[in-house]
């Protein structure tokens, strides 16, 4: 397909790492319009059409996981089935149609209800900026009678939450992020993982007024996390006005009041 010089000049303003893809998309657009020359006018029309297409989404929700399920040594939980259950729950709630009505038109990325899960507190999947965040956590047990005072637990803890005393290891709950590294490093089992679950946070988002998700439950089982998600979706659908994000609803109604309503 032939490009006129003015159209080529506009194409050169596109970042080089996506320029080839954009050129292909523009030519497809022009070809569909029954033409074989890319003019400046055609380039501008294609730019507008492609921008509108890229901003629209097909689904009203997104469920994201991390690489922990693929064998990451830091993973505390294994959540593939849980992610499938979450996706099925949101599909049953028909969030796509709900949001289409609220938004009054095609859905865009900022309309989507986003759930993200990380298998450990490292939170590589950026869960803190999602509407609902699930973070794999470990509840640590202590058996002082098994401690050999080797000090491996102190060395392993990046938060310096573990201290070795005359009575054995102690954990500062204010510093601990429940990652389980101390238990995995203990050769005697004086520190051990009593149970694992999910820390649940709500209301994270980016956009014009970004905010990090805030904790609503410190450690939930899979069943408890699903039950809580149902309550969150009910709250979301009850108070949503124009397809706004969950965090925006919390800001409008008040975080504390909103959390109380969800948990009751």
C-alpha cells in the first residue's frame, strides 16, 4: 500500500517499538474502507478509530493471578482452582451487563471490576491497585522446646521481625508480613507454618485519584474469601452509580462505613 509523505510524517511520530504494528493496523483500516493509499486524512481517521478500539473491553471484570502457581519458591498458596471459582462467581453475577447499563455504553478499562491474587506477600501481581486483592499468607507457630538457637530464622527475616531470646524465637507481629521464610529456614521446626490463607484487601485503583487497597480481613480461608467476595460484589452493585471503581465508592461513602456494611 502506498503512503503519502504527510501520512508517513505522522507515522514517524509513533514510538519506534510499536511503529510497525501501528502501520499494519492503519493499512488494514484503510483497506477496509476500500482504498489503497494512506493519506494524512486517512491516517487521522485511523488514529481516532484505533484509539477508541483500544480503550474498549469486552468483559466487565478481570481476574489475575501471579506466577506462584508455576513453582515459585516463595508461594504459600496454590490458587488455580480458587481463581477459576472467582471467575465463575463474577460471571454468574453478570457484571458485564450490569456495568454496560451503569456506564451507558461500551465498557472501557477503567470500568472493569478487577480481582488479583498473589501467592505470597511479595505481591508481584500488583494486587494493591485492584478492587479486590488476595495475598497468600502464613500463620506461624512457635515451639520453643525444639529451638537449637542456630539463629537462621533471624538471618532469614528481611523485616527483622524475628528475634532469638533465651526462651527461643519470638515474632514481632507489627513487623511480620507472614511470608513464612523464617519457618522454611528453621532446621529444627521450632518455627513452623500452622496454616495458610489469604489476606484480603479492597479498593485499590489508579487513575486520576489513585489509592492502595486496604485490609478488610487479615487471614481468610478459600471458602471465607469466596464468601467475602460475594458480599463485596453485592455492595458494589448496590452502590455503583456510573460504572465507578470500588475504591471510588468507598471514598464517597466512607471506608469504615463501607467495610462495616460488607462484613455485617
